[in-house]
C-alpha cells in the first residue's frame, strides 16, 4: 500500500494550522487548481493576481478534496460544511509545508537557474536520474514564489533525487527559494540579456542568478558554463558565497566537462564528451546546439549526485521538448505536409537566436521553405529595438527563407529584412493569422516564437485547426 504524501497530523504540524470540520486523515497530493484536483488531495487557496483560490473552495470540496488550506479571515465566506485547515496566510503555510518536506527527505537535490534553458535542463535531469532512483521534479515551469514551495510540498519523503527549477524577474527573488530547496548541486545554464528592463545590465542579471549559491548545502557544488561571458563573475560570486567547489562545462578545453564533438541528425544530436574525466558517447532526442551544451551540465550533475552516468547518457535519447518549447507537429495540407515548430511559450535574445539556429540546421525538402514567425521579445528595456534588429544576421546565417513579424519592436527587424525574406508584418500576432494560413507550402518548416505576452500561441493553434496534425507528432 502506498504511503500518503502527508498525514493530517504532519500537515498541521508543518503549517501550524487548525482543523475545522472533518478534514481527511491522509493527503495524496497538493493542488492549487480546483479544475484538476484529484480525490483526497489538499487544496491550497492561494490569492493570485487574477484569482483568489478561496472562490473555488466549494468546487474543490465537491471534487473530493481531503480538505482546503484557507485563510482565517475568509472562513466566514466559505461553505459551512467544508473540510478546512485554517491558517493566517495559505501561501506562507505552503512555504512552511515545503520546508518541512525538504527537512524530512534524504534525497540528493539539484537546482537549475539561468537566462535560458532552465526547463529543458530540468527535464533532462529528470530523465537522466530516473534510471538511478526515484525522482521528484518540478512540473511545467513551476519556478516562482509559489511554484517552488508547491513542488517541495509535493515531494514524497522517500524521494531519492529532487530536481528543482528556480526562476526570477527581479533581484532578490532566488534567495528565499533556494534557501527552501537547499540543493547539493546548483546549475546556472547561462546568463544572457533577459529582463534587462528590470536590471539595466547583464552583469546585474548574473548577480541575481548567483543568488542560487546562497542555498547550496555544505559540501555542495556549483556547475557553471565555462563558455559564458559572465563565467568569471559567477565563479567569483560562488567563491565569495562560500561554495566549496565550482565545476565547469562547455566547449572551452579548460572546462571540467567538455564537448569533444557532436553531429546533428533529424530530430536530435549525437555527442561525444568527457564528463569530469570520463569519456561518454550519447544521443539527445531533441535538436539544437543549446541542448548539447546543457546536456554537459546535466551529466556533470548526475555524477556529482552519485547517480549512474552511463544510464543517464542512454536516457537522453528520450528527451523531447514540450508544447511551446520546440515541439514539432506534422500538419497535413493539400498535396503534402508541413512541420510546425512550436516555440511560442516565451522568447528573449538568447533563446530566439537558438531557435533560429535550430531552424537553420533542420533539413528542408524544396520547394519547402524555412519560415520564421517572430513576435516581440518583452522586458528588454532601452535596448529592445536594437536587440530585435540584431536578429537579422542570425536569420541570414541560418538561411531562413521567409520571416513574418508581429509587434512594434519586431518592426525594427522588419525594416531591415531583404524584400525576398519578407513574409508579412502586423502590429499584433492575430493580424498575421490569415496571411500565414494562406501561405503554407508543401515541405515548409514553420517556427513560431515570441514572448508569452505577444500571444503567438494562438497562431500555432490556428494552423493546427486549419491543417489537422497527422498521427506522427515529434517533440523536438
């Protein structure tokens, strides 16, 4: 019989809450969404920017929640016959639950941050470590002030490896999160010009990412990108934070884990590398040089966590990108098919260049074309226009045939595009829909990418609706 995630007794002890009504004695999971809550899970009524979880407590009760974690000042508004654990602040109680979950486990923990590549690296770690033991990892991109404690609170006591993604938009956000997670290994994938609007310089972004060093366990290790321009600063900050060991990955021959050679194939890469002195050859089931680079960090962490390196290398062949982060779908069109690359979840200069590079490396069967549909990159501050215009050279180098642009910043790129590369421009993504749908050609590879706020995702769905996906869907 599977042990419960939490007993009511332990839940009350961790949160300092008081039981009201008849809460379930055992909790099988933690949920903040009444639409997906499962029988006997605890529902945490978090107040967000748009919704207050207390408004959905009734729905959670009807769905079979063991109980709802609620605020004392909202109890009077809730159903009289409900099952509750009452606290002053449900979000703070969730944090306390996360801290308790971390304290009760003997798991080896790895935390990942970086300007780009966090989620892909987190997923690669999950895959790699599953070959060596029981893994608990963040779902989706649960990497903020509620996502991290929620992921911790969901971690079973018998977890052997914990994988956590930690994100930030402002200085000071990583410190409290990493002090809850307390990783044995911390990875910074890279530092790039992301969220410049809030920082003003890449060096300040590096300092904010370096907050991850504040929570590393005694005897722990920081894994840093030797090829990144901010490496020297990050290495210095790790040392001054008291991190006992810094190990490196990259193409630089001085790296502790170094890329020796790799080759791209359709939908993936073959890699030969030396990981902390150990030679290894492996395949990655997703295309792109950035996945190759980050796999070095992943395998380095595997070794540092005491897991099986050879089995981890085998596991990477199963790596696939999720929806919005590089998923490839084959769409049937009259007279043939197109491949749709969904990169619509988010964008910044580094990830945009990486996506353009992958598109350029993807074989195309003529008369098919490489088509880039690009939306504005947000939070880039005063340099936004220049950073958008700077995409011209990567597009040319990747031999992209046609470019569609959406958003006022992308207009700076649009004005520089040669006439032969121009698809269409619109102030918003919706304005491209009809033009894009009417311009598909057999053999096309269409990549759609932009910041979440530019709403490029509906363009992906519009293409799928107009040209239904075949059964062959490849996550790339």
